C-alpha cells in the first residue's frame, strides 16, 4: 500500500499520523504552527477533520444532543457548540494543505459527509480516514471508496459485524487499499482499555494491514502496538496541553510526537527476524564465552585437575561441560598457562 509515495505496511517502519483536530483553537495562525511542528517532528502525515457543525449535527438542545455531564472533557456541552468550536473552517483547508505540502508533509483528512469528500477531492487529498463514529455510515464509506484512494478506518466502539459491514462496503465500492485501526473511542482513553492483542486478530480476520488510533496519555501504548503488527499510528497533537485545546488533554506535544516517531521506528527495527541464531554483531562477544583453559604450566604426564584446568573466558578451548570427561587424563605434552585445552593435548 502506498500513501502519497510512501509505502505503508509491516515491511517498513510505522506510518505516523498527527491529528490536528480542534487543537487550533479557532486560530488559523495556531493551525499553521501545528503544521510546522508536525513537519519538524518527523511524522509522516498531518490529518484534519473536515465537517461543519451543521453537517455533523443540528442546532438542538435536547439531552440527546448534549455530552453526558460526567464526561472528563466536554461534560454537559451541546454537540452543536462543541463541533462549532472544534471544526476546521473549510476555507482553511487550502492554506493548510499548501503549507504542509511545502514542508514535505503528507496531508489528508477525515470527511464526515459527502460535501467534505468533494472539498478534499478538490484539494487532491491522497488518502482518507473514516472516524470511529462514522464506521456505521456505510454510504459515506462507499463515497470515499469510490475515489480510489487508500482508506483508513478506525474501529472504536464497533462490533465485528459492524467492522465487517464497513470493510465490505469499502471493498464493494472499489477500495483496494484498506487499513483498519484498533481504537478505544474514549477521550482520554485508559491504557488498560487499549486491548492491543486484538490487532493481530483484526489483521487475520479481514486480511488487511492494521494500526492504532490512540487516545491514551503518552506514547507507551502506541509503541507497544508496533510489536503486535501496527503499521500505522495515529495520535492527536497540540502545541501545548496546558493551553486547554478541545482535545489537548489526550494530545501529544511536539517533542512527544518526535519521540513517538523515533521510538516506534526503534520498536519496528527491534522486531527483526524469527530465525533463532547468533547475529553478526555478537561475533566479538562469542570470542569471550567460557571454555576450558590450562591455568598453570604443565608437563607431559601431568594429570588434568582443577588446579591446572578451569572453565574461564575466552573461548577457544573445549566446552566447559567437557571437564568431567577430561579430569584425570594426562597431558601428552608440555603446555604453558593460558593455553586453550584441546583434545590433542590430552
């Protein structure tokens, strides 16, 4: 699978996506600073969310249109007000795309309705992501799939049946390059709810590459996911968590994003091969494994004993376990201290 010229899959280092979301706080200048920070971090892609409050909900005030009061971040807030505050104005998309591309950064978005897809197509988005909440919006998935672009689908809150329906909708509409992201759609999410062991199960069940859309604090869960086959890592990014952006509480600051890029790459490199054998870097260490050595000058006819033969470093002599076989034998010729014990000596 290729996104904007870069391979994505388990055979290459993880593809790190930085999600801006609403952390621009309604300021285009802040959005541009986030673009710059993401580019400097070494992340591979910047992702936006493309919607308007009016396209994702309606201006209503019933209890079903409010976040539950007990929510850690947005308790009691009207959906319309939350989305009005968090959305990225459509007229910003062009400048953000242009800025990101000028810095060598891939940029794409999560569309939340067909008009958003139209906007992103006009900007030449190289890929798309379906947010967890939209996994049940099969018409939207089909609309995105018909673009022929690579498609990433987050699976937060979804049952296996819902995932299967989404995958079938995407494939049926022509999607040939699909990634599923394990996701816990809680904001923030507890590390213990990450359930990373499901990643190999998703890969096997659907025959697709997998990754992680992570809303836990820090980078630990994301790095661990690499060991379980995650080839895409998505994290929200903010300039400063203390600034209190809409998603700041579960977002990485720029230095943490840089650390994620480095550590996820290291985790991927550490996976190595399943072949059990020494690697070339161990050749020097193998010279200093224990073996049997003559540790005192001996003459021909002397008896091998603990006083003149011991298991020491370096290698070169008989294996340590041979001591029970050679003890009591006699030396065939003289040997000086520091001579490796070999069969021709006894």
